[in-house]
């Protein structure tokens, strides 16, 4: 067999933990280039199938493949050096890179799919075990290759595999990942907007000229005219970042103006993160409520995009952390309800939020919290290796605690007002809040339970742990409704969002 093709075959065998059969001294640099081409094709195939149409080519994905290939080359050098076998470097590198491509196709991709299915069925521990198996598989492949190069020297082979794993796999626990092909949210939104415009044209054709709502307590046209000024004033009021440490920047977004509960949560989130998490002067509040229309920009998709872009220009992309807290009603179709009658505001879907977060310069470290019914439907569009995503409910479940008589939602009370006043670890606060919400829902016989969700990674958790440990001491920030100034138990109001 051609030595180059033999290297591809041996890489496939190694990916399923079978012993390579070829002679690693025969392939040259061309074999590594061929394996690199195969790796590109495999990644393009898997990302193409995984991404929803319309799709787009993502340039950073090329950088990830090249970086991974370079790390694999270094790992191969470690294997060869430890085996004491000269002249086989390119052959081992080609086999290792072919094994990388094959492992991605026949192991990682199927196991990730299985883990997702298990997680959606409410078995997070089992899903995590599958994910860990996927991560550990490359180590098993390296043991197979190392044992092939160093037969009858098992302890040395395992130690060499550990070194090669540290070189080729562990860096990705901290380096951000990027897909080669991804969903083109901009094109999808443009198509959706085109459809909406067509529907609006039909509606306008039958419009009888009556005012949309003559009972509003404000002038809708003047309010929209005021938005650029209100947002610019809020942005201009931000303080410069503090050098020498990670800075937290926060956007709190209250989508529905018909209930004060979301207005209260936005105001409290601003106070909490300013005082307890050292984000004073780095917070933007977007709020749809008649009580704040003269002082805060509206919570609209446009203002959210502009606010994110403004923070991206002020943040250190390597050190700083963005936290976005969105609270409103949510729909079964996974849209965040955005409303302030009589304004015709756009609703926000997962793709809309994902696109708004694609700022230039980019924001690497992100914490995204969606407090709404069915908010678990936002996770797949938002999750990546450097993002923590928290939602108040599963993709097919409602959450509880809103309504005209409520002052804070179940999840807002459990996560913001209670858990984050007990710990400044966001993942730990989520676990506390999840247990608290479950207890409240059991007590009040709410069925089915909302089941708050979290999507995390070792990279973002390591970043958040380092940041939270460096925070200065801070007191508890008690919740109080902005309108009345007194606290309330959200569990006493079981209305769902």
C-alpha cells in the first residue's frame, strides 16, 4: 500500500484502539499534508451536518484546525523522542493527525450527540459521564500509539501518552474553540425580517387609520426618538476599566413592560453586581417599564446590540468578563418576549442573541443568564468553550414567579437574591438556586418543575473561579422592589412566565 494511504489507515485503526500495521519510517511530510486535508474535510462535514441552514464558513475555524494540527505534530515529536526512534517523525505525525480526524468523526461526534440526547432527558450526570468519555478517548488513542512504538514498556508508554496528551489536548481546556461552518444567523434573520415585512404590508393594506393605542401614558414617537440619547448617556457614564485585573461588565435586560417583576429584577441585578461583584460603573440597564422610560434605554434588540458593541470596545478581550441577564416571558418557540405597549417591538430568539454577541472586537469570556419560560431553548445557540449559559427552565418547561402581584420571579429570587449573596461562584450559585427552585415548586405543587439548566466548560469555570477569588470583600445586597422598597417571597406567587 502507498505509505501515505497506509498512514491514514493506521490513524483510523488507532482511533478505535487497534494496533497500526504500517512502517512509520516510510511516510514523509506529504503524508502529514494529506492527513491535514482529510482533517479539514472531516471537520467541514461534521460542522455542516450539525449546523442549521443557512450556513456560513467561519474563518476562525481554520485557525483552530491548524493549531490543533500543530499541537498534534508536537505530540508526535514527544512520542518519537521518548521511544528513541529517529527517522519516523513524519510518519508518526501523519498517523496521529489521521487519528485525530478519525476520532473526531467516529468517536467525538457520535458521543456528543448521545450526550445531548441524554441531557435533554433529564440525566445530566450520565450526560457528563459520556462527555468525559469523549474527552478521555484521545488519551486512550495516544496510549495505543505509544504502546505500538514502545512494546513491552507499558509504564513508559503510559507516561509518554500523558505527556503527549498534555501537549495536544489539555491546551483546549483554556483556548477558545470555533466551528469551521456555523449557522448564519444574520441571513436567517434577514429572511425572517423579509417575511415579517411582507406580513406587515398585508396588515397595513387593511389599516383603518385609527391610533394604535390612545391610552399610553407616554408619547411613543418621542420615546423612540429619545432612545439614541438615552443609550449614549448610559454608555458615556461608564467608567474606564480598572487595569491589572479582570473587570466584570453587566447588561441587565427587562423585556416585558406590563409587569413590574422584570423591572424590579433589572434594578436589583444592577445593584447586586455593582456592590457585591465590583462592577460599579460597568453596568448598563435596558428596561421596558413606564417608570423608567425617562432614565433608562428601552430593552430592545437594537439597544442590546448597540450596548454589546459599546462594551466590546471598552473591555479587555483577554481579561474581562461580560455578564448578560435577560428576564421576561418566554414562548414555546423559544422567543424572549419584548413589549412596551403600544410600541411594536421585535421579539428575541436564540439566533438573534447569538448574532448580537458577535461583536467586533470579540468578547471572549461571557456569562449569559436567560430567566424566562422555555429558556433552555437558548442554550445550543449560545454555548461555547468560553461561555457559561444559565437558564431558568428547560426548553420544554415553564418557569414560575411572575405576574402582576409578584415582585421577583422564583429563579430571580433563588439565584440573584439568595444564592449570589451566599457565594460569589456563579456555578455554585446556580446549583444552590436550582435546589431552592425545586423545593419551592414541590411545596407549591407546581408540575412539571421548571428544571433550570446550565451549560459550562472547564475553561470558563477556571476563568470565573480566578476572577471571583480576586474580588474584594463585599456585604450582602438585600433585595427590595424598586417601586415599594420591601421584600417578598416569590414562592407566594405561582404565576408562570
